[in-house]
């Protein structure tokens, strides 16, 4: 029954890039995957929740939704005939009764992708169409819920992120699900070894030719060009393009010094743990 691999990250940390790599890896020598052909599953999908529960989430309280989410994932795993790779932006958290939202009974493992918080802020601002100051506030907010719209239903259930540090610690410190971590910066500098380790963990082909081919087909420039010519179904309408710059360290030139200090002050402990303070 443990068929689900969670592809977890704080938003704007490289999750889509890694999912594109996985799509190309699974294709082998067949034609390259498009950004619009990624695994369709999202842990917070309202459609999946409604389908498996039989009662619309809109008729339930947040507490009731949380209590039912582990059952949804267990049902999905029970019906699956092969591993499921599911994107997750929620932090690792528990229901009011202490049960993990991401049911260990359904979970084969998780890959956690982490990115320097200052670069996350730079990418988050245009993605949410907010000022950079607001993006930093979100990054530092222990109560932040992604997609928590008060005036309308969204395609996803609200996702509890917490602060950037809360999010990282929640996944890295949990012991209920086997986990592998990828630092976005390491994968950007040398994607083959970073992705090879993750592929082995996920039970996917990890030979040199397969990894090289999948990495080449998942190049950021290719993904950006695909969005420019054919759009991207996961892109939020009315905001900046989804694929922005795909680099690391941009915060050094683009982020105002007071905001840099604010981020470093708020997240110094977790940044030190992940090696980001030594690279500042």
C-alpha cells in the first residue's frame, strides 16, 4: 500500500524542475517530456479530495478536511498499480488528533527540495504578484497558508506552509517517512549527482545515460521556451511567467540590504544547518 512518493518543497524552490526531470527520466529514450505533461497529482488538489471523499471540501471545516486527508492518500495508494509521485507544498504536520497529514501507511518516501530563502523571496514576489517586502513577510510568517482565498474557491485546498524555517524543519525532522533532501543550489551547479541519488531513492533508472539524457531534456531554458510558445497549465493567470530566471544567488544583487538582514535574522539557525550561512 505504500505507493506514494512525496515531492515536497516550499513554493518556488525547484519542485517543477525536479518533476520535469522525473518525467524525462521515466520516458527513457522516448520523446522528451513537455512541461505540460508532468505528473498531475498535487497533495492539495481539491478535485482529488472531493473525488475520493465523496463530499465537497467546501462543505467541510478545515479540521474535518485535515482529518480526511490521510484517508484520501491511503485510498489513492491502495488503488494505484505503480508508484505515485505527488507534489506537496504543505509543511509536514499533524491533525488535531496527532495523525500525520501525509499518512505513513500510504507513503514510500519523500524528496525534499530546499532553496536559499532570499532567492525564494525573489521568486515568490512575482509569482504571487506582490511587492518584495510582502514576499519576505510571507517567508517569515509562522501562520501563512498558501492559497487561502476568502472570497472564492481555488483548485487547491489551502496549504499550510508556516515560515520557510518551519517548513524545512517540519520535513527534515520528521521520522514517519523516509526522506532524501536536494539543495536547489547543488542541483543547479551539478544536476547529475544530485538527481541520481534522488532517482535511486525513488526506484527509477539511475545509470549514467538515463540521468544525462533526463538532465539535458529538463534544462531550464527548454522549460522556459516551452512556456513561452505553448503556455504552462500550472501558471497562475495574470502574473509573471512561471519560469523566471532559474539561477541562484540573485538575492545578492536584487534584494535590498534591509530585507536581506530580515531574512537572515529570522532564519539563521536553519540556514546554518543547511549550509547557507557559510556561503553568504
